[in-house]
C-alpha cells in the first residue's frame, strides 16, 4: 500500500514536471492573451475576406479568388512558409431559384436549392404538397404515399448552446430527397435547418443515391414553412410551383491554403489549426467560416509576434468543406504517413461567439498535458470539459478517423449560429469583434502551449 | 376673486358631471378589457389575412382579393353595415430586381426597387458609385457631381421608441432620386430606411418630379450598404450593376372597406377606427398593416359582443395607403360634408407592439373628455400624453387637415418596427399575440368610451 502510494506520488510528480510550463512560457502566454484581446487583426482579416472576395463557393471563380487572397494574406503576415495543395470535389452551381404558392391563392415563398439539387423543368415543378413532420414519418409512409406530389418535411430545429440540435435536423437535408423520391415525390422541400424567424432559407448539402431518381430539393425559410403549415391547417389544398435551375459540373479543383510558422526544436512536429476557406454562395461567409479563417490566422500570427515556438504552428484553410470535406480528405490522404507529427489539431468552424469549454480526444496518458493547457484558458472563460471525446469540427473528421491525431474542440456558444448558417444573412455585421478576439486568444494560447509542451500528446 | 373661484368650481363640477362615465359604462369597460385581452380574434384575423391573401399591394390582383376577403370578414363578424367605396391611385408593378457589385470583384447585393421606380435597361444600369452620407450632402454637391454615376446615400436610420427617427431618414427615399438626377446621376441607391442588421432591403414610396429625368431608384439592405461603404473605405473603385424591371400602369382602382356597428342614440355620429388594408408586395404585410386591420376590427367586434353603443363605431380599412394615402383622401373627399360627425378618429398603423401613451388633437374644451377616457386606459399601461398634438397616423393626415375631426394617437412602441417595415420579412411570426391583444383592449376601450361620451368632442 505504501509502495503503491509512493509510485503514485512519483508518477504525479513526473506528470507535474512534464506538463507545467516554465516561467518564461507562462509569461508569453499572458502576453499572448493581452495581445490577442486587444488586436484588430482578426476582425480586419474577416472584414477584408468577406468584403473584397465575399461569397466563395467551391466551383465558382470566387473560390479561386479566395485562394489567391489567402495566399497573399498569409505571405503578407510573414508566415515562414505558405503553400497550397490541390483538392478535388464535385462542383455544383446554382443559377436561379424561386417558388410560389399557386393554390389556394398565388403568393411568392422564399426558398433556396439544397446543394447538388437537380433542376426543375424551365417553368418549374408544380404539384400539391404532402406534409410530414419528420423524416421518420416520411420513411414510415406507404409506398407511393407522395406519388406525383411535393414532399414537405416540416421539422423544426431547436436552439441549443452546443449545436447538438443540428444533428437530428440535418438528416432530412442529407437524405430527404432520396426518401421522398422513393415514395413517388416529384420534388422535395423542407423547413430550413434554422433557428431564425427571419425570412432566409438555409442551404446545405443534399445527397442523392444511385438507382433512386434525383428530384429537386429545396429548403424554405421558417416564415414560409409556417405559411404552408397554416394553409394546410386552415383546410386548403396547397399547390406549389418550385423553380430551381442548377447544374452539376463534374469534378472541380480547389486548394487547401497552408501557412506555417516553423518550430525551432522540432520543426516537423506541428500544431494544426484549421478552418475552411470556402463558403456557400448565398452570404459572404462571415460566420461560416470567415470567422474561423480569421481566428486561427490571427492566433498564429500573434504567437509569432511574441516568440519562436519549439514545434511548428500550421494554419490550414481547408477547401470545399461545404461540398463534403474535400479539402480535409485531400490533406489527410497527402499527409497520411506523417499524421503522427500533428501534436494537436483544432478547427474553428462554428461562428464567432465565445468559447466556453475545451475538450480533448487524446490517449489517456496525454490528459495531464491537456489539463495543464486548459488551466491557462480558464481566465478567458473557458472551462475544462473532461469527456475527452472531442468532435473537433467537420474538417477534423478524417483526422479523427486516423486515430493518431490528438483532436481538440474549443467549444463555442452556438445559440445563435443557426440563425445565420448557410443563408444570405451570414454577413460581417453578425460578428462581434470583442467575442472574436476571445476566440483568437483561446486559439493562440492553445496552439502556443501545445507547441511548447514537453510531452508530445498522442491521439486515440 | 371669490366669484371667479366659484365659477371655476362650477365649471369643474360640470366638466366632472359631463365626462365621468356612469357605473354601467365603467362595468362594460372592464368587461371589454378582459374580453379583449383574452380573445384569439385579432390574431386569427391577421393570421388568416396574411396567410390566405398574403401580400396585397394596390394594383395587383391580390389587393382586390384582400378587398373581397375583408368584406366577407366584416360580414362574418356581424357588423351592422358593410360596404366599400372606390379609391383611385397610381398603380405601379414590380417585375424583378437584382444587383451586383462588378468592381472590384463580382458579388451579388440585395436591393429592392423603391415604389414608382422606372426600369433600367434590360441588362441593367452599370456605373461607378459616388457616395454621400446624407441627402443634404448630395444637395450641396456641385452640378454634375454625379455625372454618369450611381448616387449612393449612406444615411443610417436611428432606432427610436416613437419612430421619430423615420422622418429624417425617409427624406432620401422620397426625394433622393430627383436630387441625384439633378446632379447627373444615372441611378439612385440608398441605404434602406431600416434599423435591422438583416439582409432585407426596405421598399417604400419614391417620387419623381416633372421636368427632372426619372432615374431608377433602389434601396440596399444594411449589410450590403456596409459592404459598399467598406469597399470604398478600402480604397477600391466600386462599380455596380442595377437591374430593375417595373412599370407604372396609370390609375388603378381599389376600395376602402368599411364596417359599422350602428349607434342607438346618435347613429350618424361615429368613432372612426382606421388601418390600411393594402401592403407592399415583398412581405405578407403582417405588421404593416395586417396588425392594424386585426386590432381595430377585433376592438369593434368585442364592443358589439358586450353592448350596443350610443354613437356608431366605424371601422375603415383604407385602400392604397402605401401609394400615397389614396383611400384616406377618397374617404375625406366623399364624406367632406359630414366629417363633423366623426367624434374621434384613431389609426393603427405602426405594427403590433404595446401601446404606451394616448394623445389627442382636440379643441381645448374637449380635453376633459380626453382625460376621462385616458383614465380608463391607465391600467392597460397607457399613460396620458398631454401635448394634444396627435399625428394620428398617415391615413388621418387628410382628416387632420380638415381641422374638424378629433384625432387620437394611441402611441405604440416602435423600437423594432423599422427592422421589418416594408420588407419581405414582415410576416406573421413577428407578431406577439399578447401584445396584439393589449392593442385591441386599448382601441376597444377608447372607441367605446368615445361612443358613449356625453360630450361630443370636436377637432382643432
Ligand atoms: Zn462551416
Ligand atoms: Zn402602414
């Protein structure tokens, strides 16, 4: 018993020695917070990206413009290395979209085509509506339940701090058109994956299935979904005309834009900070994901302004995230053999509201390092979430799957995120510069301490 | 001195006797509050009007549909008399509108044509932007200051409780295109008259002047005005292409829809409750002015459910307000000789937020009656505003000009009104049924007591 206790104490002492940062490191950490919280850099980055480039959907010329813009921006900021790596993705273009209620009486409704949607005929697809409250209800409906009709899934997304209500809501967007087609529908429409009252439809990926006829797929703004719901409740037969003109363009090429501040002691080992450079085409992609681009870029820059790091700090601006994580997949494929060099990875892709928690996904013997880092985030309002089951962000899914990369979630308050996500209303004015800078400070401290840590963390 | 005091006391007693309502009237007043606050009628009216009819701009078939709908609705509710009176107005139709920034780099911007705007050529009007912060700044600019350019007035409307910030902001909308044309501009655009951050452009009346070339006139959503402002601040030359397709259609005809519960003692004398039935074409006109239609209709109905009134209570749903108060003007013209029969007039046309004050515009010897009525609104949260200078609402301007009609403002909280006003986002979900019912209660008590008052109020 005594021996066991001693062993535990020694272990504890070792852990302490390994993962408590020295006085100089702590001093730089405090300077980093102050610099990040008082800088205008991140806001300036997202302001210029969303203003000078604006919308930048992969497959459009604007995306390549964004790649050039980002290369120049990282060079301008003095990253030690700046380069790009190609990523292929299925390109899709939106040309036009509109819809109106025809019966009981004509009125326009606000829709947007879901990503990959096929076109309607030139004059639209006109049919009666059949309503289902959930995807499950549609799935449970008999064969031909929607024969010749437009399926309308009316599921309302809940508001939540951590965004976990997105998962259940997004199922209908991902698979609704396939199930509707299986039930005989001529088109698919859904209440937007949205928490807003405003009259913006939310786009997002929709996926067809081989062997099942692809039908046009659109989302309605919440007030328009309400409108159709009420017309049905009032006992009217509702007929809608949907018009979507869009085109799949085969495989396109975009680029992950990468910038690195190279470490002095272990340059091959690096902290990976991720965000995605592309956006949907409707808004200017301020929250999704201009904010992320700005946060991680400014965080890396601020570290470099104060010190050289032992390990490298690498910023990866992923390509074609919205089309299905194509930049992230390309990165993991290209860097497959060296993923073990990543000592920590985090992605900022959830808007610009405050970070309230840090969570890891690491081997258990790396947890002391995690806790040592988390300690220095506390006064930024970030608590330690001990679940050690971090998701990390969409672009980190392929990294997570490798099981070797230590993944981190710097959890942001997502209460309002789905008011704007994937809409025309995702514009710069939705970003609070003070909250943005809290994010920069958290990412900067996180990256700096992970780069300096004596123990190299490992994934699980 | 003693004699004077006695006279004052006698006068005061007379006033007291004349303007304090009897026990039965006070009992009905209290029942009216309870009924109004707990009814679903007003919300049901605005829900069905905005859902079954939806947008109803004068000059479109939807407006005439709204007239039919309203006639049937007033009949269904059992008004003693329901009729309509024609009103002519200059009809204008919006066909399409779009805009994009061409230089420094293409991106769409969200605009809406102002009412009466002429069309651009089929492919749009493309020109560099010249920015002015205010209409006054444009007016002060030299001749040809905007030669061959698109004038952009960047004035930001303030948020205010009483909506008084609308006045200064709306000048640019009313006259901006004329002044821009005088300075050589090929088109006029302005930051929307809006307090919202959301990406909706706000339409509204624009007026040309004989002898000055009519140029296309549009409003930008606030985020898009920000975008152009930032591009200019970043030092870019900004070129925009505006495309508006619209048409003036000569004089059209719509109808004031009128319903009356007829008084038992003085049927020719009546309380006039006004709202406008028409809306702009972009939204469903829930706040502007479906709410007003619902509030006054429900108020009159609730009175009738409890009692007959001495004087009549007349609901007037004005036509073509948005085109320039054409229904109100037609009403005043037709009823010119009998305007003296109106014992009190109030219009509900400022959304559905709470009423916080009542203000009159009456001859001074009618003020005791005003105060007697105001006393019974106090527990509904309505204070007495003694300025006695009520505006009354836009459709009451022609009534006010007659100087014989006692005008009332039941002042609503307008803090959020200009977030939605004249946009596609003016939809039912913006109405809080509890606040709506407070409005109904205030209008019901106001109308009932004005109808019962022993003293007939007179205007000034
Ligand atoms: Zn994203
Ligand atoms: Zn109005």
